[in-house]
C-alpha cells in the first residue's frame, strides 16, 4: 500500500484535483509508478519521465 498526503497549499500549487485522485486510488499500481509520479509531481523535465506511469497525470486542473 502507498499513502500520500498533500498540504492544501501544495495540492493547489500543483493543480491537483484531489477528488480525481481519490477516485483513482483503488486502481492497481506498483513500484514502477513511483519514480515517474515523483518526477511529475516535482515538475522535473527529463527524458526519463513516463507520463503514462504518473499516478497524478490526468488529475491536474
């Protein structure tokens, strides 16, 4: 299991739709999603980023 907590200010600064993330929380994920998700969340630009594995992609407003 993975637990994530975001302060309201951080979620707002990243444009995260928390309702969208709650709906997705039951979907299957594994450790392969962690690295791309952190890169996306931290807005790191690199060729290593895989948007299709980013847990937060698509839940940005």
